[in-house]
C-alpha cells in the first residue's frame, strides 16, 4: 500500500525517517538524537548522520489513473512519487578512529532501515500518519562510479554513503471536476408475506 498525503508529504517522509533513526541510533552509536538531521553532507554542521533528499521521481509502479468520487465531485488521481535519500556518517573523532566510528553509524543505520523496510505508525508523521498506510524503504544498489556521480558537493571529497529509495507516496491532487449527474433512479419493491413485520 502507499501513503497518501497533502503537499506536505515530501517533508513528512523526511520527518518520519528522522523519527525512526533518532529513536534507534541514539544513544548508541550516536550520543544524542539531535545529531541526526536532514542536511546535505556539505552543510552538515555538527551532525553525526545526515539524510539528504537527492532525488524525486514519479513512481510508475504506483501510478493511479482512476478519478476519486468525493461529495458530488471527481478528484483527479494523486501523483505517485519515489524519494531518494543519501545517508552519510560524519565522525568528529580523531583521524585514526574516525573511519571506524562512521562505519559503526552506517552499519546501525542499515540495520534499522532493513528492519523497518515497511515503515508504519508510530513512525509516520503528519498526513502520512493520518492515512493509516505505509512507506517502503529500499536500499539502492549503486556501484562506486554511480555513487561518485551522485556526490555533487563541489570540492568536498567523496565519503562512503548509503542510498535509499522511499515510497511510493501519493500527493493528493487539488483538481476536481463536477461528478456525473444522476439520470436514473431504480426503486425495487417486494411483497411482504403474511406474518412478516411491516
């Protein structure tokens, strides 16, 4: 199933992922939940783990074509999207311990996202939570060349990162048109036999 929401759904996916990772990765291996955040690796500040939305694409698999009846109107079908996130660890440790720290953080992030490959309540935020549906989290298999091409942060040297596809999410359309007029009504009558209540 897909999560359907308002235009806020893209932001709510990020908030949902943050909620999951902050709960599962803190205090070990990341000391505080606020050290996990939404930021590009180039603008990470003091973050130990950054999630960065690097792509939004229409999801052909979840596309819906049927109009939805709503109170005498027909609403256009929602827009189905998949979101792609880059997950990068940033250790503040001394150089000799830095790589090990980053590998520990990435390992725990991978374990958490694998164990929650279908994300449901209580982690869904906003309109996604109200829909009562779910998000799918899938690791993207990319070779090193693809990852390096994805890493477009100026002179910042490439760091080992994870790439995940999250979705599909369905953004509700605001376009409506009048529903069909009632042109025929059918009434069925039946005889009530003796002894039956009237």
